[in-house]
């Protein structure tokens, strides 16, 4: 299934947090920061990003700068006292300063459906389907990316099954929700892919 995987994220926007050390892997240091990308509606998605030390030194950006990146969408499970949480991030492979304000958030993914799609309707009758997509990468690792699909595409997605290979286009979105822990409400942020098109491979 290696050849079926495809993961391209064109992400540009404003850096909304200074890079901070995240972790070290195979002798390379990685830093995390956030990028704000504006939607057509005027609202913003705040997206987690990871970059290696070499690229960061070459570009040397800071909060408030606009940058253009070629990235991949990656995921990992973050464990805490509340349990395990899937963290989705843009893994920056190439970066440059933008000459002016710019926003781009375009994603193409090809992968394997790893859980049965969940189809439902909102109280207002809007159709939604959730899919978890597994995307292979090097060293026998996989990224697990949550997809949210609306309307007619939701009905198409509901016809697929575990093990099917699909290609989707869309954007990375951040969505706030309220989680109740021991009777207390906390505002949390979920990261997912809002799908604009979907097809079987």
C-alpha cells in the first residue's frame, strides 16, 4: 500500500507563536509553532506546525511574519492524565518568507480508511460523515488523519468501507469544543481535515 499514499499540504499564513523546542529525533532538533490561515469566510484556522532546526535557521521567522510552506500533514498520540489525544500538525519540508500578506491552506491526501465511516445528520438535517484515514510514510510509520465530510460528499463517503483507498482534497481546520471534566467545562481544540472532494482510488 506504500504507493497508494499521498500527502501534500500547501500552507501559508501568519506565524502566531514563536518556535519552541519540541523534541529531538535521530540527532535532529524539531521546533513547534502555530500558523494562522484565513478562510474565505474571513475566520481563521490556527494550525500546529513542526520544523527542523536547519530550516528554522535558514528562514529565521518570528511571530507576525508571513511564511509560505510546503508541508505534509502528520499525527501523533499525546498522552496525558486525561488519556490519549491525537495531535495533527503540519510537518514543514520547505519554508520561505512571504513578500506580503498571504493565506493558503490546500491539502491532497491519498490513504486507506482504517475505521468504518460514521454517517449522521445534524439537528438541522445537514449530512456529515467522519472518516479516519491512514497514510503510510517512510520507516513503516503511518499518520492517522481525521476527515469531516459534508452534504452529498458525506453520502459518498458513507458508501466506503474499512480498507478502501481514497483520495481527498480539502483544508486543515481547527475547531473549538467544550469538554466536561469532573463537572467543569474546558474549551478544547480539535484539528481535522474539512473535505471538499473525495473519490475512490
